C-alpha cells in the first residue's frame, strides 16, 4: 500500500473475487500529485493493471504502457486522444466477430422442398442459397420467394424450404415434398409413404386419418396443402 492511502475505507478481511478490481482511495489530507495520474487499464490489453503516468498523458499512451491492445481489441469506441483522468478505469472491449466471419464449419438440417433433405456440414459463412445447392437444389414445387437466400446459415439450424400454395399430391409425392408441407414431419412423411405402399393410393384426403400419427388436428392443419390427385 502506498503512502497516503486511506486504509480505513477498505475491508481488509474481505474475500477477494477473481477478476474484480479494488481501488484504495487516498486519505483526505493527502494532496493530489499534480505531476502524475494513476489509471486502471483493463480488458483487451496485453498487461492489464494499474499504471502511473505523467499528468496530461493520453489514452493511447496508457494502452502502450499496458503492452498494447490484443488482436481481439475493438478500439473503435475509444477516444485515443482523451486526456487521462486520475483514478479512472479504461476498458478496452473485445471485437465482436460476425458469425459469417468465424472459422470452422456449421452443421444444418435441410428439409422441405429440396432434392435430398438431410444433415449437411458446410463452411462457416455459407449462405442459404449454397446450402440449398448442397442439398441438390429445390424441387419444382418449392417456393423460394419467401426465403432470404443471402442469409448466412446458422450452426444447428433447420431450413425447411416451403412449397408453393399448389397442393402436394400425397399419392405420388416423395419424402422431400411431403416433408415440405406445413404440419408433416419426417416421421409422418415416412408413415404416409409406408401406408400407401401397403394399402394403395388414398381415395380422399380424409383417408390420411388411417395413417399412424395423423389425427384430426394434424389433418386439419395439412388439408389446405395436400390432395389425392
């Protein structure tokens, strides 16, 4: 503790908390040293800590004596020409990395009206249009006008390509077309295909109630989007 510090203002028995800063104020009768300032430099610098600098020094000088900023530092919000204030803390924030600029791969689930629905691992920064191409492109029934094809895909996301308002014929539709219908999951799509293979074509939309997993509420949800011929 430096000479003149006000130790009575500090709880000496307090348990220190990792990552916290503790400032010991000067005593009331200690005149300020007009020749120097003490500042706390924190955040994305090589050597965070307390520094004593000549009065009139700028923020840029404080960063320099703290070893300079790290590669992850975002200096855009700092006024590097600001004159340091005695007892102040200067935090250097971390640069926010855009998701599309991050390194590595992303894994996405491509579903709906694409040729080959499934799980795909793609380079980070891949756009929706690229993910669709990876899934073999869209089916003729796809409605891509509701999509933002330029959007970067997110890791772990599911992208279901919708169908046009024209109904999907449940007697001839493949897995991708069936799954693109709002309310038809992959499990129900498989059940429809298995049922029609075993029992033949559906004669009416209401016959879908015979498919395991389709009840009245599911049928009501999918009715506007399906047909039998």
